[in-house]
C-alpha cells in the first residue's frame, strides 16, 4: 500500500508541475488575446441513456436495439481539462456526441444542463465548439483562409471584419501555426501540412469563436508522442484560461495523462471511475491493482484493469470482465456517484442565450463561399485540365465518328443516331464528372453545414455561379466541334438551337450528378443508379 501511495504522490506532483508551467506562460497569453469566456460553463448530464439500432437478421428480420449508454450521470467542470477514457466500444464517442449535440441515429433519454439549466440540442451546438476525430477541410484552401472563413461565418455580424481578422492572427499565434499559415492544406491522403498541424487547424476553427465549451473526439489519434503532447498542452492552456475542455482519449502517454484535471473512465457504456485524474492510481491501488513505479498510469488502466494482459484463455478473460463489472457496481453504489447525481439534478442560472453566437447573414455567407469556390476552381488545376481534355476529346470523337453526314434517306437514320448519341453522351459525361469530383467536397459541405457555418442555399448558389462559366464555355466549344465535323445544316438558327440544347443538357448532367451525390452516401451506389439515366432519356 505504501508503494501505491508513493506512486500516487509522484503522479500528483508530476501533474502539479505540468499544470503549473502553462499557468505562467501560454494560458496568460490566451487570456490576454482571446479573453476569458463571458460565462464559465459547467456541463452536466443526468441519467443519460442512448439506444442504437442493430442490423436486421436476414432479409425479413426486424432490427434489434442495443444500449450504448446506461443512464450515466456526470459533470464537466468549467476551467478543467476532462478526459474520457475507456476501451474500444466502451461508449466514449457516444457520450461525447450525446452531450455535445452530435448524437445521430440513436435514441437519447436523460437531461443535459449548462450551469443548471436544461438546454436543447440546437442551443448546445451554438454554445460549444466540437472538434471531430476526422479532419474534413477544403484541401485547396490555406490554413489562414480556413480559419478566416470560420471567423467570418461564425462570429456575430456586429463584430467588425478587422476584429475578426485580428482574432484569426491571435489564434494562429496561440496554436503556433504561423509557419504554415499560407500553405495550401491539401487533403488527408496528400496533405501539405503535418497531422499535428491539421489537428491544430481543426481546433483553431473552433477556438476563433471564443467558445466557453470545447468537445474533442480523439484529438491525439494518429499523432506521434510529441505532437500529441503539443496538442494536449494547448487544450490544457485553454482550460486554464477558463474554458470547459472535454476530450476522448484512447491511450495517452504519461506526460499527456498528467495534464488531465478530471478523468471519466467508461466500460460497457457505464462509468467505473469519475474523479480527479491524480487520484486514479491510488483509487485502484487500494482495490488490489497497484500501479508499478515508472509506469504510465494510462497503460496500467488499459492493460491491468480494463483488460488483463495475461488472460489468454476464455475463462481468464471472463474473470477479467467480472473484475470490470465489480468496479462498475462499486461505483454505482458509491457516495461519489450520489453526490454527482445530486449536483446534476440541481437548477441554476443557466447561460445568457442572447450571447450565444449566431449564423452570419445570407449575403455574408454567399460572399465568403463565392471567394472559396473561386479559389477552389483556380487552384484545382487537375479538374480544369480534365474538363478541357474532355471537351476536345468527346467533341472530336463524336464529330469524327459521324463525320459528313449524308443528306439522303440513309442520312436521316444516321442523323437520328448521331443526335441521340450526343444527347446521352453529354449528359452522362457531365454526370460522371460531377460524381467523381463532388465526393470529397460533399463531406466538407456536410460537416460545415452541420456546425451551422452556412445554409444549403448559400453553398449551392455560390458553387453554381462560380462554375457557370465552365458549364457554358466548354459545352459550347464541344458543340461547335461536333456540329461542323458532322456537317449538320449550316443555318444560324439550327446552329444556335444545337449549341443551346448541348449546353442545357450538359448543365442537366451536372445537376443530376450533384443530386445523386447528395442522395447516396457512397460513390459506388451513385454510379450504379446513374446507369438508369440513358434509359430514362430514351423513353
């Protein structure tokens, strides 16, 4: 027991040293630049239960139901860095999504409050910042442009543009993104910035709004040890500056673990520990699981408490799970749980909803998205080259196949076939082109719209206006190549009718491609469904 106590004191001392460093440095800078949040927010969830549907068994079987959260209660304190830990499938992300207003596809029951006042999902979304595990951003934008767009669209209209730009520079300084501020980001599979920088850009997009509450889903996933430490150091500084910071962490290093103020440990959708992170070693040590000296407490929790690293047989693993269940039962009967549930049930002053951020006006949305769409078209040279190549290739292909159509009876059939082939070809070529190019952009649109950055109307209006010149010029060139090579009737009225029809069909194909991309989640399904288009036109 003395060894456990000594290790606990060592852990507390290490955490105290880790917390003290940023208090004298970066956190003061954050308070000075961003300011302390207008209202410190304590988030509580009371008897939160979440059920999700399971796949049906067989073609005619009914769907089942699975409970991923079992009436859990807890508190995320203001000014604290709270970590949610647990094995894979324990319910970490489900809990974070449920409290943060991002739970989709599940049935949620329970009460969520901020400073003792129940709030709706919509209010929570406007009040908090949420950093997702996957970094979904427009790859043709620079780091500064991404953060500036977030500031212009999410800060109130009453804030001047200059103040928004100043806030962007402050966030770049706080998160140490100055060196890559003007670097075009690229996409995840071919990124021009590091993984740690992408994570910090995601945090910066949320931090620029100066939120009181920050939720992060696996912010250290896929990062090396030092980069993960840097990201968590920033989160610790944000907490010390007065914000409520909550993050799911799978398996942190010892340095990162000692940054946590509070720890919530989940197993099988239930809580088995909820208290200060510095006390967890002593807590489990007193219950027969002492942490060895010079060991990472997080590794000890995962390898010896949540799972038995020496359990190779089925019986041994079953015994290990019984131990986990014992801890959950002990917590459910503990005095600490009763005190937390009592605090969760209390009512308070809540938050001033009038101070919650609002979405920018439609004109601002269109202006910002118009500039982004313009840069996307200019910088995405591969798509531009593909459109030019497609324009000349298909124009020459159709024109050479049906070159110099005759004017006799046989030529009538040839002309019908040529016009039908052109109609199908131009629609399908435009459809397939959009389906292939819009997939990655759709993910960005869905993510940004879900966090309330802009409306659907503003996005598609700006996108259509920017791409309209391409959708007019390239089809017009292709139509002229085919028209003169095929030797159709050389009359101005016929030529105008042919070109106008060609352009309209091209835009119809673009619209069809966007519609299919929005309706179906995967590119494969959208491509299969699009095969029915020729039959539809033929009818």
